[in-house]
């Protein structure tokens, strides 16, 4: 029985452990290189802290945790042990999950740059490009890299506008797309099909990504970190570098949150671990997406001022208020 118990304790279990990961200052450098590097526009250095936060993941399809490790995680208040499928959906390999995570990080950097520049009144041109063509109505008609200019004669400048135009149809309807490929435009007609999910809405069977053109260069260099949750902090770092003075006023600010081109901030995962990582790094203010407030308020570490954020503008407004008065009343999770 002792031997069998020992063997059972070492057997792999379908769980992953989320623990506090590294934090990185978007105003600082990583490996001797600026995390956010801007060229072609005047910048203003700031020695403050606007730290993005991360979660370390242990386990997964390729290297599952054993029962002992899982039990240790359940007993450690800083670690969350969750079913593996919440991180690696069924049918998704570790390689596929990594690619998706990297794609999300790339998109978050672009969304952050677009939102930051627009908040400063700097013009940004956006368009929607085909990122993947699935088996179905678009196969053989659309290609990866195609830029979709319009749907049924109406211009589209991003994925949101494209989806709205296509789902306005019923499955089986034909849609007319004007597509730019290799500098030439052509009209392509595609018959929509019914989405396989519960919505049953009309789709054309492609995945797209928004691409933007900026009047100067913004490069974000951060390796070994994936997912979309650093978007808010990237955007704040860009705004801080492009404006005189300091957004933080000397406070150590950390945070998290997915951001879109319009500056709206959405919820993320692992906020409890991210707050712990932020506090360990020295943060005293933490920017939390409103959608994560319920979890955040019940797990916030002592000494960390939790600020509720719904958009880039709300984050900037709160930082402005706290810079003038550290005790100022700003939106908070409750």
C-alpha cells in the first residue's frame, strides 16, 4: 500500500498551477533594450513604474503535474490549481496554445499602440487583414494577407466592423467583398454559412486581424510573455513616453487588462497571482479591469491600492487624480 500510494502520488493529473510571474516596467529596459522604443517622435523619459504583470503556468499536455505538486498548490494561497482545459482547451496542443498566446501578445501590442496614439489625438489608419482561411466558403477565394476593404459597398476598417457587416446577413446569403491583394483590388462574392456555435449567425469562414499604420515607429520588445493582458500597461507606457512629466508622480503602479483599438479595457485571468507579483515587486497601486473586480477585491494583498479601470481614459484620469493627491477618491473595486 505504501508503494502504491507513492506511485499514485507521482501520477500525472489534468491540472495546471498558476503562480505569480515576473513583472516588467513598461518605462524601463529588458536585457539592456527599452521595453517600449519610439523613434520619429519626441519622447520624455520617466524613471517611474508602470509595470505589467504576468502569471507563470506549471503543467500542461506535454508535462503534466503530479498529484503531490497539485496538492502543494492547493495548500499555497498564492497558487491557483485549475483544470488543464481552462488553459489548454480540449483538442489544442501545447504548440497551438503557444502560437495563439503569441498572436494575442502581438495583437495586444498593436491595440495598445493604436489606443494610446488615438488618446493623444495622433492619427492612426487601420485596416482588416485575413489571418487564416478555414475549410468552407472562403477556401480558394480569399488568401492569408488579403486586406478586406469593404463589405456590400460599405467600408470596413477593422474586425468589429467586418463582423457586424457579415452577421447582418442570414446564413446562405451572398456577400460582396472588395479585397486588396498585392496592391490590386477586386470584388469577390462569398456565400455565407451558419456558424457552428450557439449563435448560428452568418460567417464566411475566416479569421482576421486588425493592422494599423502609424506616423512614427513604436516597437515593443518583450520575450517569453504571451496573451493579451499586458495591453493596458503597454498603452499607458506609450502615453507616458510621448507626454511631458510623469503619469505616476513617483508612485509604483502596476496593473493588467486587455485593451482594444478604442481604449476599452477587458477582463483577464489570474488576477490574484498578478496582484501578488505586483506587491512583491513593490507596487502600491494596481489597475484592475472592472470585469475582474469581484475576484480582485477578495484577494488583494495588504498595502495595494486597487483601482477599477474600464478604459484607457479612466486609467489616465485615476492616475492624474492620484498624482495630485495620493489620497484622492478614484474608482475602486468594491
